[in-house]
C-alpha cells in the first residue's frame, strides 16, 4: 500500500513539475497571448492548396486536444480542393509561446492523390503565427492611413453572407499590411474583426524587428522566424516528419497530422532555444 501510494504521488509530482517546467520555458514576452495563425498555399495549385488544408486540420485537431478555442476568421477555398489561404484564431493558455515557432515554410512530400500517374510530388505552404493584441496595448493607427474595401464573401455562412458585400478588407497604407474578415453576416462586425487582426499584424511586425535586433546581439534564436524559411518536411513515403532547425526526425507522421504528437516537436524546439540562451548567459 505504501509503495502504491508513493507511486501515485510520484506520478502526480511529475505532472506538476512538467507544468512548472512549461511555464518557465514559456516565460517570454507575449507567450501567454492568444494567436492568429495564417496559412497560405504555395505555388502548385491543387496540390499545395490541399496541403494547406491538411495543415489547417492539424492545428484544429491540436487545439481540440489541448482544449483550446478555435475559430476561422477568414478563408479562401481552392479552385478544386483545399484552401488558398486561411486565418484562424486560437485561444488558450500560453498558445503563442507554444505555436510561435511554427512560422515558416512547411514542405510536403507524397504520392499525389490528384495525379493519375501516381507520381511523387513536393508541395509547400507557409505559416505565420502572431499574437492577438487587446485594447490595453497602444498601437497608433490613423484613419487616414487606412483603405477599406468591401466585397462579397465566398465562404460558408448561408445565403445572406454570400449575396451581400459583407466581407471587409483593410489595408494599412504606410506598412502595406492587409487584414480581412468575412465570417460574419454583418459588415460592421467584419470590419471590427479585421481591424483587430490588422493591429495584431502590425504589432507582430514590430515585435519581429525587435527580436531580430536582439537575435543579432545574442545570436540565439530557433530558426529566424522568417516565413520564407523552410522549417519542416512531412514525408509520407517514409512516414516521418523532420524539423530542419534542430535536426529532429520523428516517425510519427500520422500522429502529428492528427495533432497528437505535434507537442513533441514544440517541446524539443523550446528546450533547444532555452538551452542556447542559458549557454550564452553562462558564457
């Protein structure tokens, strides 16, 4: 009985220590923020658009597994299958800290289901993760610097959302940053959501500039965070996923795409990042 009691307490303490470890690792600026996650299909038409859709499902399943709230803000369907682009909002504990290293180019290698010759194809999709900023963060955006366009929604939402110019696209002229929203039936609500996304994008651009400056000084960053950088390959014929930044390969392709083993990659990236920071501090 004593041994069983000790075993139970050890398991409980292990779980608690893991939670504390995660909080210590996720102590960076804005790590506790909610996020917007953007997915854009690369060149390649249907192949890349299908891959972008697979990535969206992966993050949706991961969010469900974590008990996080997941919402599609804007989405453009592919011509035949998949999606051309999608912006989703994820709300949960330390979600920006967990997902911020997902920004970059994700590469897919597989035998194409769209190729009658069953040939091997390589497809790309880009991910950009940035924090949701609230009204307490001061970001000055002048009305004169905005161009607001309305257009007809193309996504789901019923007859009304598809037959009126309810979708809104807002361009911040000085920076060229664009945000759009089409998931609400009301143009007013879409405009409010698009403005929130716009503020978050401008905030993240400024954060990345500062992070780049700090990275050049301390030379400790997992990848560059650049969305043009290929960070990960998902290889279907070999059943593996490789993160090129830390040379990590997991033969858990199906579990990762189901959102079950994705945290193993996130945890390894975070550990590597923190070890580099500790090493520099000690030196």
